[in-house]
């Protein structure tokens, strides 16, 4: 039996996902493949490298550091999340990413990016994260506060713009079981965006403009389909059990901790149900 996992993005709400995943590391849940997007990619990759606590640790440590996320970076570079510090200094020097363990995991790890010329999602298989950092960066580069990321000759931005919850891609990969980790509660739905702002900001990318304008419809339709699959037992979903007031680019370390803790709590509450879904022993793997 093969098991796939789908990770939604959501900026710093992704610390919820980190809490869930760290709990699954403790429980030794085995995954064959992951299809991720945006913060789900950037934080979820630590599941494959078995670096429990890493996503929470470096975010709490540097979230108020102007080298990491700041208006100064946005005004200077066009990227509110500083490319050099966030994607190179941290994983290469300050909180080193364990690429060796990632490669040994055997997990097929996909990140979702949006091609700005076509407006369509693309799925990049990550085999060497440190060498493929620009693909990871593209997946997490949010519209309006990020410059397009040039990857293999094309311009890309946030994968969440075109495929916020890439469950369809996971299904095409043929996994027998799929675990979906969301970062919004059950009753959340997206609302129609400011089309005037989209038209002004991305006037040179007509296909991408259309994608952004219709994102809310695609997101809400995907959520409804996931709920149907969940109710029929075809998909296992872990989502926030309560609404936490947290900004997409939250800079309060305490709120990051609260989001992470909720992920741990919800995962622990559902772990026996998850093991049953995966046909695993209902006994905890912990000593």
C-alpha cells in the first residue's frame, strides 16, 4: 500500500502543518510521496529530513529579524521574504537542512509552482533541495509581495495561486491512501479578490491574472471535493480544530507557537484514527 500526503500553504499558518508533521515523525508514520505547495513545501520538507522542530525553531528565532521578513527587504529587493537570508543563509549555515536524510527517506517530494506565462500549476520533483532552492522559493513566493522567480527560463510565483491544495496531482500519482493537511478550519472559504488590484499589478501576465481572479472558486471547489472524499473514507484530513487569529506573515513568536501547538494537539487527537485509516497497528510506536 502506498501513502501520499498533500500539504496546503498559508504563510505562517503553515506552523500548524509543522506541528502535525512533527507528531507524525514521533509516531513513525511512513509516507511514500508528498505533494506540497508554498509554506507546505517550505515547512513540510523537514518531515522528509526528519528534522523535528526545525520549522518552528528557525521561524521563532528569526521572525523579527529584518534580514528574514521585512518591509525593508520588500522596498529594497521586491521580496518581503529576503531571498538570501531565508533561502540560503538559514538552510546552509544557521539551521542547516539535512539533505542526506532527505535523500535517504525514499519520499517523492513535489513542490507546486505557478507558471506566470500560462497561469497553470507545475509540479517539481525535489531530489536535491539545496541545489533546487529556487524551485522551493518559487513555490513560496506570494503574489504582490514577491518578485517573479526565474526557474529554467520561465517566471514563477506561489504554487497556491493555481493549485492551493494539490490533491488532484496526488491522485494522478496513484497513491492508495492520501493524507491531506489543511491550514484553515472546516468552515473557511475564500472570497472574491480585488480584481482591480490584480489587473494593475499583473497587467503583463494575462493568464496569471485570470488564475488569481479565479483562485477563490477553485479553492472552494477543491475543499468541497475533499470533504466529500473525507466523508466517504477515501481521504484522511487533518485541519485546525479552531480558528487562530494569525497573519499570513505573522511576526509574533508567541502566535507561531500557538499555531504549532494546535497542530500537535489535533494530530495527537486523530492519530489512532489515522493509523486505522492506514491499516496500521493502533498501538503507539513510541516507547
